[in-house]
C-alpha cells in the first residue's frame, strides 16, 4: 500500500467513526435531555403531563410534611406559582423549607409533580444556580434571600 | 508572619517562573549551554519556593491561625489533624496552590531526571513548564491569594465542609492533580518538540513514562473520587456523569489514547503529528477541567467559590495555552517528517482505531458536558444532560474498543493477518462465553446485557492473560522454558496485561452493579426488618451520637442471612458543629460479590425511620479494577526500557555549547 492509500484509508476510517459518533450524539441530545423549568414556566410553556423535566425553586415554607410511610410531599415555589411534589425515597441532607431545591421527575395530569430525584446543594445558604438565575430573571431574587440577594 | 512569608515566597516563585520561561528558551535559540542550564536550577528553585509557600499555608492550618482568611473560612480548631491537613486543599485558594505545587514537582522531576535529554530539548521543556507555572502563579498572586489576612481574627473558624471530611477525599485531590497536572509534562514535551521541529523514537520514549505516571495517578484519583461518591454522598451510585467527574474523565481518555499512540512513534516512527496533537489535547482538557471546576460555571461540590473574575482569569490562561499550542502545531506540524508505512490491518492500524474510538468517546463526553453551558449562554434555555445521554453515546462508542482490546497486542507490526489472531484467541472468547453462560445457569437471571457484560469482562481478562501465555510460548515449548520466558518478559508486558485485565474487572463491576442492583426504601420501626437480595436488614434502634466535631443520631442495623448473623452496621446522621450542617454516613458491609448499603433517613409521621437498604452487587470490582489498572501503570513504569538510560538519540545533532 502506498503512503497515499494508507492516508486515505486512515482518513476515511476516521470520518466514518467520527460521523457515527456525531450521529449518536445528535440523536441522544434530542432524545435524552431534560429541560429545566420553574413552576411558573411549567404553566407558561404549557408543559404536557407525562413530560420529564427538572423543576427548580424553593421548598415552600409550611408545605413540607413528614413522610407518610416513605412518601414525602411538599411544594416547590418560585414565589409566583407553586407545584405540589411527591417523592418516594430519602431526601438529601440539606433539604429544608425555604431552601433551594431541584427535583427531577414527571409532571402528572392533575398538575402535581412526581419526583424520582431531589437535589439540594451541599452548602447551607445555597440556592441552585439555576433557580437563582431564574428568580433574578423574574425580578424575585430580593424576596428570596435577604443576606446575599441583589435586586436586578 | 509566616503567612506573609508564604505570600512573599509565592511572589518570588512567580519571578523565578518568569526567569525559567525566558532564559532557557533564549539559551536554546542561541545554543548557549549556560543559559539552557539555567532552566534546571530555576525549576528546582521554583519547586522549593512553592513548597515553602505550601508549607506556610499548612502551618497556618495546623496552628489554626484564624487571622488568615482562608483558614478562618475553612478550618476549625476541633477538627481532627488529618482534616486540618486536607483542609489546605479543600478550598479554592489552597487547591490552586496544590495545583501549582504539583506542577513544580513535575518540573523539578524533569530537571533532575532528564539528564539524558538533549540539552536544548530539556531547556525548552522546562521553559514551557515554567510558563504554565508563571500563568497559574500570577493567577494565585493576583486573584486567589491564600494568605489573605482577616482583621480582626475570629476566635473560631467556620470549619471544613463536612462532606469533605473523609479519608478518601483527603487524598483524592493530590492524586487527581498528580494525574491532571502531570499531563503538563507531555504538553511541554510536545510544544518543545514543535519548537525544535523534531519528533523521533527517542522523543516518544522520553514522553511515555511521564504520560504513564500521569495516567496511573489519574486512574487512581478518579477511582478514589468515585469511591468517595459511592459511600460518602450516600446516593448509592459510583458515577453520575456529573460535569466535574467528566472534567477528570476527558483527560483520562485522551491520556489513554496518548499512551498507545506514543508506542507507535517509539516503535515505528509513525503517527508523530497525531501524538503531538494528543499531548496538547490531553493537557488542554486538564485546563478545561480546571476551568470548569474552579471558575464556578458549574454548581457542584467542587465549585468552592463563585467568582466571575477568577473564572475569567482561568479562561484567559486556558485560551492562551490551548490557542498558542494549537497555533504552533498548525505552523510546525506539516514540517515534521512522517515515517513508518503500515497496512490498515496491523498493530499500528489497531492502535489508530483505539485512538479514534477513545477520541470519539471523549468528544461525546465533551459535548454532553459543555452543551448545556453553551446552550444557556446562547439561548438562555436551561437543560440537563444526564446519564441517559452518556449511556447512549459513550456506551456504543467504547464497546467496540473493549471488544477489540485483546486482539490488539496479537497483531503484528506493519502488516497483520486476521486469521492467526483468531487462532490465538478463540479459546479465550470461547471460555469467556462459557463462563458467562455458567453464571446464567447458576444465578438464573438476566437480562442478556448482564450476561454479555460478564462475557466482555472475562474476554478482557482472559485476553490479557492470553497475551502473556502466548508470549511465553506456553504449550509449544516445555513448561520450564515457558516459565523462564515468562519471567524474562519485559515488565511493560505485565503492565499492559494488568491494565487491560483491570479494565475487564471494572467492566464486570460496572455492568453488574448497574443491572443487578436491588434497592428498597421502607419505613422501619425498631425491631422491624426488610429483605434485600436474600439478606435481612433489621433496624435495631437508634441512639445519640457524639463525635469530635459533630453530634447527631445513629441507627443500628443487623444483617442476617438465613438466620445467621452476617454483620452489624451503623448509619449516622451527623450534625457538624460550627456550621450545623447535616451529613449522612452510610452503613456499609463490603463483600467480594457485593456490598450491603444501609442509609438511615428522616423520621416519618408514625415515628418510623425511612430506611434505604441496597444490595450493590460486584461494587468492589469497580475499585479493584481501577486499582489493578493503576498497578499496571506503575509496573510498566519500572520497565528497564523506560528506566535506564536507553533513550539516547542516535547521532542527534546536539547543540554545541557556546564557548567563550
């Protein structure tokens, strides 16, 4: 085989593999990504029941109930709207009322949200960056955190 | 006083780094031996200075000097000694200092052990290394001073983030950084070679051990991080495809590719340009990782501080080194002489395929990690790319690579035939399939993917063993001769076999843990129990908990199987004092075939505890596999070829030292 043929074979093989990889990536990106919404956006964007999404906001004060069996229920709010959430499992250590939280799960037909994952940041005065950004966008930042918030 | 000294030596180190960047480079261009030799001294001096600064910070932590802001924010006088030490790098400023310390250790190592390098190459390598040190020292001095004073000094510090107070995590950053930052040497070698315009077998032989060291430490560091996530975070998983994990995994993938392509340069003189590119990419991805983790663009445990100016600074460093090296590459690469023809089906061809698949896999991880950031910047739309994406992309790309691993070492250089490889390996494939079917018969459980995973892992392990067996000629020569041949094989042969076999063990662990995991979440009152994978986990009761710097509650559980007591475990809910931050400690029984993992949860309405009991089959295989791979890397490193001064460049036109 001449140098040129080798190089052509090399380039073709590379292109084939990278092409396949690119195809896979594009397919997967369309199919597996999960959008992040606040409770208000769930209403605004008319998210269909059955959709998998990440719901971010604060755990509404007074909404958290100790588990009934292993099911927890609470509400996630962005102060304009709130969605009731149920979750079976163990809550993260830093989960508490008034704190930022991100729940991943499925929107139900009755407007409630069934979470299978609940994330809270490993830091005390934390609000997920996503939530903070959304709240700032909505001009609600001030209400949320007295100590560090800046009105936009 | 010591803090000021630490700050002062950091500034000195910055000056030395500037000197180390300029003088040897100028000397190499002029062919002036004395100026070139300055690089060696400067590297050692830089190491000594950064070490002194690091020790000064360590001293501030050990003596709980809360007049230093960094110590006040991240330490506490009641903290156990080991966490006072690890607290040094458990924060943004300290971890950047550790980063630079390891960079300077590598630079000093090249200065000390690189005596057989041609003088000009060594000078240029140290110069490039110096420039990286300069950039990061500048960052530390300007934007991230660990010695900032606090006035008035508080009586007590805030304490280290409790979840970082863990033995595995204490040593995870140093190992990970040794891997991450070690890749800077391959980068410096590549840039120096581009400046010299010369890449040959000797160059590849010099660069390999450094890449191997980095790769081994990176493997261990990632393994430790995964182990920590498994038992400390208490989520029960070992890998989350979290951007921070990906940040360390991408350089690992490229470093793996680099290790393999450097073999081709060394043995056959081919793939030079490609190998240079990989060296640049590997360290570039380390820098990308540093940027992602340290800039605060990601929210995670690792993003200690969200400070946009720091992020911007690191981004500038990243842009300079990646952009600069790639520009140099574009200018110089075409002039590098290529050599070594090979047929597509050959050892070289196999290694090219290895490289392509590893790079494609890395690209998938890269896109999955950065796409959400890019999309948010461009459109404001927020998305999350999670495990499903990576399973769907990374999985199918890496699978053919794993399937082909045992065949690679069987291929001959230049031109190979497929049939002899089949003849040599059919028994390994047959044995792997038989083994997986045996498991199917014994356990009576699917899915077929689990069985296929066992076959794949066994194939990797047996294929690695087959390579050694065949090289020793077992079966064709008398056993005693074969044994003698086996013990006479170069250590790198055993290193390769261990690394490939370790990957097999890891694959079995990952696949079976993912598919056979059994988890139950139940509400238990004292005396009640839950059955998990044939075991019975009984909640014996709870008690108050008292630790050195935390309080809380503990839950006692006993684990039995068919009435026989296996173990008692304790799962704790700790509340750390200075911050009132809660953490959970998992109750864990480790076994060769699987772990039992019990987590105490909150109290529910009826006074029962929400308990999560999980059976994690083959979990330890993941870390055994990673450790075996690490050991394989270390063993290769002790190979005579890499150790003793073989790398002598034949008839290399050594620059003539200027004589005055």
